[in-house]
């Protein structure tokens, strides 16, 4: 099931959430054959939505890189997941991330 905060496509699940300080878009590519989880990536931005986007390996992980544009952050997230950024589903609630 999807809503405006989740999306799925081609074995990739995206979830958008807001914490007290950040907006976070997390991705997970389908799990492994042994039942473990697959690769993950996250894009975070401050709650106000005007700061640079931070790409992380997970929502809580350390920042890997910062980007002004959402497209550039999606490109890096795609690299972490091993897929084209065009294959990443973006929930409606997150489509305005970036500067």
C-alpha cells in the first residue's frame, strides 16, 4: 500500500518522514535471498526545506555528501542502491525537496 509518504517501484521502497529537525526520504532496494535487507540510502534536509540536501547510507547514518539539487542527491542515492536515479520512486510528500 502506498500513500503520499511512501512509494514503491521495481523492488525499491521509498518512505518520507519528518522529525523535529529534518525531512528524510529513505530508500531500500529489495532484500537479499537470505532474508536480510538490501542496500539503503537516505536524503535529508532541514525542516524548513531550504538547506542543502545530505545523502547518507541510512536515515541515521553519517553524511556522505551535500547537494543543492534534488536531482543530484537522487543520483547519489541511486549509486548507493546500484540503480538508475530514474528508477527511484519519490513519494508525493517529498517531491519538493531541494533548493
